[in-house]
């Protein structure tokens, strides 16, 4: 499978809305580093993701993606209580005569995180409620831990395989399966960390 990036941006792209690189995985002798364009929020997102093993894998997917990905923090609530949403534009999928995917082209992915929804989930415990992310209980997790689970989930929506599912009209259950498994794993790893502390 060959992937086409029509806007010409280089791989390894986590970019801001101005198109500036946030994290360069090749900097610091290949260890990676934030660029001068990284904000405090960008660094907090990176730290939140890297606090669990699965979150670290998702961070690596983000900074080593074959296309630019932007993360937008929206202070409001998501539609239908969603904590995050990913827009991969209008990907074009080219298939051969048998229907096998040969090419996919797209410009970029934009992940929007609804901060008020994340805050409501984090506050559920003290409000005597049960907070759930994609059906999984998040009571006992901090705001940052829930944020990591949301962003980890949304990063999975930017993977080539998930974009192909979405673009080829797979069911919602099909294209939500892997992202939900990722967020559930981050939630479980965070809960396990909290038990150790």
C-alpha cells in the first residue's frame, strides 16, 4: 500500500495550526525533542500520553505519522458528550479490480479534544456520578489521565488502517473497535499506576 501526501509536508509530523512542527523525533541524536513551536499544552499532551506504555505507543504514532496531525483543544463540550473527534478530511481510496486498497491520499488529520467534557469526566467522582469514556468507567483517574486516554483513542483514528475503514464505509463498530481498545488500555494502565502510588 502506498500513501500519498498531497500538501508536501514531510513525514514525522505533529504540527500546529500554522503548519509548524511541534515535535521532531529525529532531534537530539534520534531521541526526539520538542521544537521551538511547542506550547506548554503541547508538552503537557506529550507527557500525559507518555505516562503509560500504551500512551507512549500512541505518542510514537503521532510524532512518526506519515502525514501531519494537529491537536486542537476546544474549551467546550463535545456533541453528544464526546470527549474527542478526529477529522481526516476527505481521504480518497484507490482500489484495484478486486477491491484491494492500493492507494489512499489525504491532506492531514485534526484531532479535537473537548476539554469541558474531559473535565466533567474527571469531576464525576466528586459529584457522586460515574464517569465513562466509550463505555469504560474512568472514576479514580485524574484529568490528565483521562486526557491521555482521549487523545490516545483519537490518534488511533489517524492510522492508515482506520482511515481506510472509515473511507470505505465500514460500520461505526468496525472503525471504533481499535481506538476504543486503545483508550481502554490506557485507562487500565492508569488505574494500575494509581494503585501502586
